[in-house]
C-alpha cells in the first residue's frame, strides 16, 4: 500500500468499524500466507489452501481500497 493509503487508514480506522475489520482480516491473511511462503514444499491440499487465502486477501484489499476511495472523495 502507498503511504497516502496507510495515512488514510490510520486516520479513519478507529471510527470506521468496517475498515478496521477488513484491515485486521487482511493482516491475518498476510501472516498466514507468509507461513506458506516459508515452506519449501506444499502438498496439493496446502496449495489449494494457499490459493484460497490469496483470493480472500485480495478481496479484503479491494474492499479496503473501496472504503478509502469514499474518504478520498470527501476530503
């Protein structure tokens, strides 16, 4: 994320529950994916789980950007 996006998140995270929820989910998914990325080999089931987490993380990021766009327009 760009610094301006991070600043917007810092500014609005305490007053916007939805933003806070998506940021927390995004961070949890990022940590989970880091665990998969540390492994040399993944089983086929782990590959499926990794892909699922990547898609969820992307969806969460998209929602964060949509919320931030709302704040950019009002600023």
